[in-house]
C-alpha cells in the first residue's frame, strides 16, 4: 500500500464562490419570503402555510439583508477579507437586481406601479413606457381579455406605471456607473458605499409610484422606503468611515 501523504492545500477566496452563491440563494429566498409576509401580515395570517410555500411573494430587500448577513458570516468564518468582498459584490448586486426586474416586467407578477390612466403626453415615448395593462400576467389579476381562452387571460382594467421597466433601465445604468468607478476609486469599501446610496435612492423614489403596503406610521412609509432610507444613511456613514480608515493608514 502507498504511504499516506499529508498535504497543505491553499484555498483562495475565488475558490469559495460556489459556496457563497449557494448561501446567498438559500438565505436570500428565505429572507425574501419572511420580509414579504411581514409586509403583508393579513395575507400570511389568513393562510400561513400557503404564504410560506408559494414561490410568488418575494421582497428584494428581505433577500438582500438575509443573504448579506449569511455571506458576511461565511466570509468571517473562512477568513475572507470582508471589505474587498463587498466592493466586488457591489456592481454584481446592482446587475442582478436589474436583471431580476426583467422577469417582473415580462411576467407581470404584481410588482407594478399605481394607476396611470392619463394618456401618454410624450409622442416620442412608446405607450407601454408610460402606462401598461400587463396582459396575460402570471398573478391573473384584472379583467378577462376578450377572445383569450385558457389560463393567464387577464389584464389590468386601468393601465399602471410599469415600474419594473423603469427599475431595470435605471439599475442597468447604475451598474454601468459602478463598473466605470470600480478601478477609479482607491479607497477600499467606498464602491460598496456608493452601491448602498444608489440602491437606496433608486428604490426610495420608485416607491412613490409603486403599489405597496404602507405602514401605519407618520408619513405612511412602505417597508422599502424605510429600508432604502436606512441604506442611503448607511452608505454615507460607511463612505466617511472607510475614508477615515484609509487616511489613518
């Protein structure tokens, strides 16, 4: 028999990408479900099991927060430098958000804006950019489409702002900005700070024309407005922190 040989194998951070993706997927899905049910508590109370096992009903910020916490825990456990990891993830997360909104727009999953019955005042703009009825939407919301037979034959009775379309365009543009800044920002951590600010501002303002559950608090904010405002503040504070840390070296 061959004599056993003991070897020391060095595992680089990039070798753990597969594990990170799995952690992000699992905890991201769980977080998205939990936050959605917290935001729509009456629906959850009426059918807890159905709400938990349904593939619809996901909240982005719930996924972001829980997946982020899991990845930070994993990075610390495996001694991966956290700040460079956050900078590396910043453009990727913006791209993933924009790409995900393509699915929301195409499928019509209920993630649309408030009613916009006003006729398109911009002749150069396609009508579906201004307002859209989401025909054949997967949540089967609205009224029957004349002449359509079978499932997914509904459309909204009143056109709405196509907020997923707005978000995918804005976030693809912000992804481009982050890629442009990636090698131009010399302070570690500040690219992630910019991502937090961009993400928070984009979502905060899109909430103004988006259908969402409002909390019974002063100014009636939505869950996303509260979280996005916190992200902007966190981005500003972390920018100052990383800058101070860099100058102290």
